[in-house]
């Protein structure tokens, strides 16, 4: 009696599920990591000039990242939500 071929659906360890790591999840992860890197790299913004409407660079750079981070988090959320909807649609 011979064993079934290795790529049959009954073979343990194989599944028809979609992969967990997808390009959109990688992009979402990068969108979430960028603000951390920007804020932890203090040497890039630890200075007073250039000023913006009288505010030293150190302060307005950090405030700008509040809005940039909100935008990147929104993009990451939309990417993951779109993928989850696609997965649910494919499962039906």
C-alpha cells in the first residue's frame, strides 16, 4: 500500500488558509513603526533652529509627529480592516 502524494488536501500540515503575513500587513506594521523611530532618534531633532512662527524646531517637530502619527495609524487601521473583510469574504 503506498502513501498519498505529499500535496493532497488530506496531508497534515497543509491548509488552504491565506498567509498571516501579507504585504498590506507589512505596510501597516511599517506605518506603526515609523513614528517610534522618528521620536526615539532624538539626535535628529535635538536643536533649536529652524524656528517655525517663533517655536523652536525641537517642539514643532514633535507636534508635527502627533498629526503624522495619527495619519499613519489611520492608514494602518484601514489596511488591516480591508484585509480582514477580504478574509471573511473568502471564508464564506
